[in-house]
C-alpha cells in the first residue's frame, strides 16, 4: 500500500457578507413569550404565515404583526406567502383575543393586518372595526398601525 502525504492548505476566504444580511436564530425570553401568546390566544401573524425572515428580530424585541380574519386569503398575490383558498367562517372572538395579547405584550405600538376576505359582504370591515375598538378598550395607551386591505374598493 502506498501512503500519500497529507497536504494542509487553507481554503481561500470569500468575501464577507454584510452584517445586515445575516439573521440570528430566533431565541430568547421575548421571542418565547410572543410565540406562547400567539399560540395560546389562537392568533395568526403575518410573521409566521408570510414566512417573514425578520420574525426572530421582531419577536425577540417583543413585537409582532397580528393578522386578523384568519390565515387563508381569497387572493393569490405572487409576492405573498400567505395561503390562498376559500376561508372558513371567521372567529367572532378574535378581536378580543388580539386585544388581550396586545395588553399582555405591553407594547406601546401594535401593528394589525389581515388577509383579504372578498367573499364577505363587508370584506371584513366589521371585524377590523371591532378589533381596533377592543385594542383601544384593553390597551388604551397603545397606538395602532393598521395595514388594511383594499376591501375591493367598496367603501360603503
């Protein structure tokens, strides 16, 4: 048997990636707390359903963007990762659960978005109004940022 010499040679180093391009693995007390609140309150977030790469950063800071009216959208936008299909009935208790989660998170500012519900007569406007009202009732000092759908341009 012939024995070959082992040559140790360092691999060439490639260019380093910019710090903003790297994401940390989600962990920590805030991340765990937000994940637990979302699960316990049976809520949806665009963070999870939209497969957001920044979820660990936001949840790690104790924030999340709640997604109301379920997690099935009636549209199929090419840029979006949210599931598309025929959603079932919407949950009448969801506004209260979102508000309770916002209160328990203790955030000064919350963000709420939703799927499109084109099959509903009011396109989900009633649930939007109820959710905002509940958050203001349960967490009066919290500001609310709303990322609303277009309601199929039916404003009445």
